[in-house]
């Protein structure tokens, strides 16, 4: 499950930072959002540290398909369905800024960029209405889209709307350039430093797995904020989607495609030493809510094989966060707070929204506030438009919590087969047992974030929380939040050790 991009290149680690120094701004997360924010904030004269729990790009950015586009499937339609035209216009302007900033950065730092068209398409007549509506909105907002009734592609195509000269990159090359730019700007980089507490305006503690950091302001660029005070875990829906990469001997570049509707097939090409890679993606689902992640990955693999005639050499997945009101959340963690800022809810379009978010955050830290920033507010009346979706999502969360607990109490534990995992009861405790590479492990099944019961991900052999998207290895080690600690070890005689799940003190 290693992304194509990391099979071709590795990124440096930074494991000996100066934690004793005073920093004006601490940025948590070293993906495109965190690194871009750090660079823009450092340009304002602030002393900046970037804290990353794992390695640079280990989250969403390094696993993305790295499209840089104003053609975003049916995103414009989704936003227009909940917001006035001027709000969508501001979102478009923010994405234009993000695209322009990123292309300029790539040109200045020798990052290879390809400029294919970006196309939202219908695979059959049933999807044409959605694509036609997207074409209308692209036109209304001054983007001058084209329309294709047919296209020379190897997959079903019933019509598409698009824009020329969009862009695509290798995200690891982009991350490498951002890392170099950060070093050149004097930014301190710290990998392997998981932030476990961010403090508040009155309590400025910033604690990491390796010690405390003294920082006046904090930016959470972690996909979903690891601090619970703003309730963002209830305002974004964590989703996983899948990608494959197959090598083709021909060197002809394709345009970038994204199908309207589900399963949302996504296609782009990438240069290879000989020929090219073709990337196919899709089959998204809420984290922990697929009957079988492996089956979805197999369905995608079969789709790619049948239409491109090659077996994928790489298969992987990515996690993204969809805002319940369809707009990104960028700004203060709480309505009255000033010290902790967040950037979340990019709905899979991080390469344009991340630089936009960075510019908005820079505006909060002494820079110029972009005129389109209103579409990116973390707290605003536009949240009311997402109230219905938020209630639906959180009712689903509550139902999942109750149903999983009842199911675990009715079941008894047995050792799972190779590559499988199960949640069962030991006494009155829920435990999670898996067998991976011949080793059977048992850990607490209770997520330390909000006590959801984890579920086994049979594609990646991880424990995933269906409540808010925290993920853990088979051994219980934390992969990504909003949890800030792993699953507790289990005492073979008494069940989960200690006094229950650790409190999420953020």
C-alpha cells in the first residue's frame, strides 16, 4: 500500500530540533498545508517550527493524485446547493489564488508540472445532468469551460465539461521543494514529534511526544484538528478513497478526468522513465464504514485493468475530510480564541485549497487578509447551511457507537485467520484481535478519542475508528487522529490494562 510517489523517492527526516527555543508560530503537520503555511508565515518575519508526528507527506499529501485544478468534479454544484452565488465566487477566487501560487512556486523551484485539461465527465446518460450543471456554474463564474460530447478515452464517456491548462505534479517532488524552501527560510523542522496537547489562550502549553514547545501561536494543519474544543470532529466527515498506478509503454499524456457520481472514477497520467503511469482512483467511503476495504480496492483494480489493459503495480489509499457545509474551515479553533488556528475540510482538493488556507492563516498572523477569505472562515453564519448534514452525520456516529457496543457484547473472541481482525468481548471489555504475518495481537478496541469501537480494515490491516476517522496499526500504534494516543495494550488475564482509554486532553 505504498503510494507510487514514495516508491520513487524518499524525503529527509528532521529528528533533532531545538525544542528549548521560543517560537512565534508552531505549525502542526508537514503536508502541503503545513509546509505552505510555514513558508508564508515565515515571510512575515515570524520564527516558525513545523512539528510532524511521522514523516513529511506521510498523511494525505503524499498519497494524493496531486491534481491542481479548478475543475473539481461536482464541488461547485455541492457548494451552490447550500450557499449564495457570491460565496461560491469567493471559493473559486481562493482556488484560483491557490493554483496560481502553486504554479509560481513550482516554476521558481524547478518542480516538474504537466498542464493537461481537467474534465468532469459522465460515464453514462444518467450522469449528464450533474455535469451540465457543473458546466453552467463554471461559466457563471467566468472560467469559460469547454464541452465534449465524446472523447478518445478507453473508458465509458457520455459527455464532459472542462478547462484547458490545469495542472498536475508529483506530490513528493513538491513536498521536497517546500521542505527546501522551509529550510532556506530558517524554519525549524521536526519529524517524529507527535503533538499531544495544544493548550489554549490562557494555557499556552504545547506538548509533544518528545517534550514541550514554547510557541505563541499554533496552526493545526493535520487534516482534522487534533484539538476537540472547536468540535471539528463533528463538522467534517473522514473518508478513504483508493488509487492504483499501472505502467503503460506509450508516452502520450492524457487529460485529467473525474466522473460525476459514485464510485467517482478519477484518471490522470504521470511521466515514467519509459512510457508513463496511468493513475486510477475512486470508490470512496466514510472511514470504518466499508463492508470490505479490500473489495473496494479490488473493484478499482478490476476497473483499471479492464480499461487500460495493464495490472496496477502500485495500490494505495488516502484519507480526506469533507466539510458538512461544503466549505473549508480555516481560522481560529474556537469563536473567541486567537492562539490556535486550524485548516481543514478541503474535500480532496488540497493542492488548490492549501495555499489559499495558508494565505488566510497568514492574514490572521499579521499579513494581508485575502478579499475572498470569507468563504474559508472556521466560524461563520455559513455553518448553518451544514447543520442538516452535520446532524445526519452525528446521528450516524451515535448509532454506530451504540450498535458496535451491543454487537461486541454479544460476541466472543477467537483468533482470526491471517490478515483478518475481529472485535469481541473479554469479560465485559471490548478487545480487538488481529493476525498479521503470522503474529496474533490483542489490543483495546476502544478508540482513545471518544470511545468508539474500532473496525478492521482488511485492505491496509489497520484498526479504523468509524466515529471520527482515527486509525491505528495492528499493534495499536496511532497512525492519524483526531486521537492523540494509541490503542491500549491488553493484559491477557484482565483485559485492557490501566483504567480505560486515555483522555484526549486537547
